[in-house]
């Protein structure tokens, strides 16, 4: 019984760390998107389109070498 509680506590601690990291990353990404939108008028849709076309852009860069 004691071993099960220790393992459960370790798993819980790891999950809490993962959630903290995820939330802080999400806040940072949201702040970057807001700053881009305010500063340069770049919308989240523009960013998403660039992310979607990133593999194509990278393959064109590699093909150009």
C-alpha cells in the first residue's frame, strides 16, 4: 500500500510539472501572437498559414542549395 502511494505521488508530481510547463508555454505563445498583432498587424491566421507552408518552404530552400 505504501509503495502504491509513493508511486502515485511521483506520478502526480510529474504531471503537475508537465501542466505548469504547458501553461507557461501557452502564455508565452499567446503573448507573442498578441505582440505581433499589435506591432505589425499580423493575425493568428497569417501565422498559422506560415506554419502550414513551412515544410514546403524548407524543401525549396534545400532544393536551392
